[in-house]
């Protein structure tokens, strides 16, 4: 299974990203009603932020990672905070190095853009697999929160820690 990862810079790929995440809306298991989830899914496109896609041999999307800079509570002016909006890999590709390749591409892109990054954060429903993956590999604690959407778990990863983790593996140069 050959997979290519890429940074999205054309409308055609933004459209394909939206189709991909909407087709997988149920599998994304987002903790919000659809109207709220749609805003999160579309925000990297609407805010002209970053989207990375993984394409198979037939040029079909098999995974994606997207983020925006800043948080709503700071009117998106705290651009040193990266909010991960979507990180999804189709099940047949989950036991490959695709997870790492998408992380490497994101970290290298952030280094290339030369805009300071302090931390990466994301929110999920309680999920023991995600909790185990993040807390074991990055040695951070998840925080439980109550919201109008129910119980949510937040993860805040110091950017230096993410860079160190990603750099501990053989590198593929994207930039």
C-alpha cells in the first residue's frame, strides 16, 4: 500500500477534504451536534488554515489532518495555539506509518511557516484508545470537562514535546 501525504493548497483538494470528512462523519465520533461539528470540520477551509491529506495509489484520500490557529475564547488571536480539528486515518491504513508521516508533515510545515507555536490542543469524547495513545507516547494527562455537549476530554501537547517525539523517528523531508 503506497501512500503519499501532501499539504493542501488548491480548491479541488479542499473540496475533496470536505467530502472525505463528511462521508466519515459517523466514524469521526464527534461529541457535538452536526451543525457544530460541521463548523469544526470546515473551519480549516473557511479560515484558510492547514489541511494535509494522505492519498493512496489511486489518488483516493485515506487519511487527513487539519488544524486552525487560535481559539474562540481569544477571538483566534492566540495563533501560537494550534487546534487540531480532524485527524483521521481509514482503518486499513492505521497499522502503517501514516500517522507518523502526517505528524511529520504538520511539524515540518509549522517550522517552514516560521510562526511561533506554543502548543497543540484537541477535544474528544472519552475514548480509551485515544487516551492511551496520547498519554503513553507523549506523557501528558488528559483533562475531563463538562460542557453543554456532555463530557469532553481535552489534550494539550506542548509543541516542543511534539517536535521531540516526531524527531525521534527517521525523517521524511517534506519541506
